[in-house]
C-alpha cells in the first residue's frame, strides 16, 4: 500500500519539521507540501526537506484562501503521480496518531469496501513556557474539543486514491463519483496543536482571515471560526482571546480532576525518541 500525505502551509516554521519527521516515521511514503506565501522561515525548512526524495514542494502565490482547490490539486497529484492507495490531507498542526502500530499499518488494515475514514481531533492547550519545543510544553489536551462557536470539532477525512476526488474546504469531507462506504475510524486520532505561541497564531488569523474576506465565492459559513477570530483581531482583542486559552492552576487542577482535561505526553516522548535516533544516525 502506498500512503501519501498532503500539507498546505503558511508560516509554520515552529512545527513543520516535527510534522514531517513524525509522519515519515509513521510509514507515510510521500508528502506533498504546498506553501502559500510563507515569510517566517518555512521556505528554508522546505528547501532542506525537498532534498529528501519523499517530499515534494509546490508553491501557491494566490492570497484568496482557495484551500479546497489547492488541496484537491495535491490529492490528485498523490494519486496520478505517486500512485497513492490512500491519501491523508492534513495541516501542519495535526499529528495523526495510531492507537496500535504505525499509521500506515492502521490504514492498510481497513476493509476494502471502505473508501473514506473520518478521524476525530482533540486540541492541546497552550502554555506560558515558550522556550522549549511545543510537544514538550503542550502536554495538556481536552477530552472533547469545541470550536469557538461551542460546537464539537469536525473530524478530518482521509480517503482511497479516487482519481476524481475533490477535497472540501477544511479537509473535512470529499466528493467523488466512486461508490464507497465511509466510516468513523477509531483506530487513529488527531493530536491538534493550533495555539502554540501568540505571534504564530496572530499571523495565521491575520493572513487567513483577510484571505477569507477576499474570497467572495466561498459561502460565509466556510471558515466561520477564522472569520470570527479575524473580527477579534481587527478589534484588537485577539491576544486577549489567546490568553484565555491558557489554563491557570485552578482551571488545570479542576479539569484534570473531572476528566475534561488530560495530561498526554505521547507525542513528547515519541518526538524525543525520534530526535535521539536521528541524532545518533547522523554520527
């Protein structure tokens, strides 16, 4: 089985290397990355990874948040150029975590009649300690994550290599002419790190929100979370919102006690072990 991942990135220098290293170590055969106007060092990272035959980098200079079109282009490239049997369409802040074995092993065991899998996400919370890697400082996650509107986070979708696949905005669903079954897949979960440092979060909302505003072809319900946060940014209230997402000692103690918050060091341990192995191999 050939498993290909797509990534659409903009200013993700603080997390991109970890994402690529993690997923390549989990059995991903090829990663296609589209960079959309990064200005923070992301391009330098991609230049290094592009030397790896398992990473292909594309560039998109448009600034109108045509995410569905750009990800569809990558997904079809994965199928037509790399013969992908399965495609994962992901974001840089998402780590697809298998509950047993590797990510590739989990997906290749899926019944042949299933064509798409829906994978749940949970958010890891930011902390005040910005001096260490995000996966070491962000070890508290929500048991059930809600978006800014108070609704459960929608799952992400991965799919078989349907040659006419179209990816919906947000990577939450697909359209294809192929008849197939779809299922909620519990053997994989997504560890989500959306709020890492305020500067990165501000750039994401500033650029993403303004791009959404310029794309008049998208329905207004598309990107509703970013649209609302962009209004907070324009009103000078975005940093206040960010700070409310950092749990203080009282909230943390209460959440851990009632189960709404969970201490989760899986990625921290995994990435440290992976880093140690990579350093050892470089000698």
